């Protein structure tokens, strides 16, 4: 069954807002996001998921990427989202799961260097390189190699 996903990339002070999950004894970080509901635009879904999982409202700046899910049963749409400077994200919930099934254990602002390589790979695929600060980091690394 096809189900598209939308997710929010929020950057503040060179840090990325990530949702921390523990599922099946695996700990990982990902962008706030989830399934697109019927009749909902991708932008609306990304903003709803941001609110549900990190308790903050945001505004879409622009779309960063569209990827195919690994199982090829849908697409993942990633949006650059801005939130108010005084907004304080908190641990939200995934309404698709009961309280006992919740995998969300927190939200954190992390620098690229604080994120494990496995989780960084998903961020790059989601369009992180299309955010000016992170694009400049790539360019700077390439210059050092020369």
C-alpha cells in the first residue's frame, strides 16, 4: 500500500532539530515527519508532523527534496521549515501509536558532528546540502582536500 511521507527540516544556529526514537532496541534520530493524510498537502503534513512530534508551529520556506521510499511504496517530501526564534521544541507524540507503543523519547538540537553517520546519511539524502550553511560546509571540505 502506497503512503507518502512529509518531513520538516528545521535549522537554528547551525543545529538541526531532530526527533529521538527508540524502537525495537534501536536508538536513532530523524526529522519530524510522517504519513500524509488524505486531502492534505505535503506542506500541511510536514507542518502537522512538526507540531505533533516537537510541539512547535512552523512556516514552510521551500521544498528541499523528493525521494522514493526504500520499498518504492511512496515518496518522502522534505521541506525547509522556520520556527519562531523563541519557540522551544518539546517531546511530542506519534498519534498513530498508543502511549505504550510510543517510540519518541525526545527532541534535540544537534550539530552535524553530533549526529551519527547513519543518521547523517538520511539528512543528506533529504536535501540538507540545499541549506546554505551546510552547502558551505561541503564546499569548505572540498577546498581542504585540494
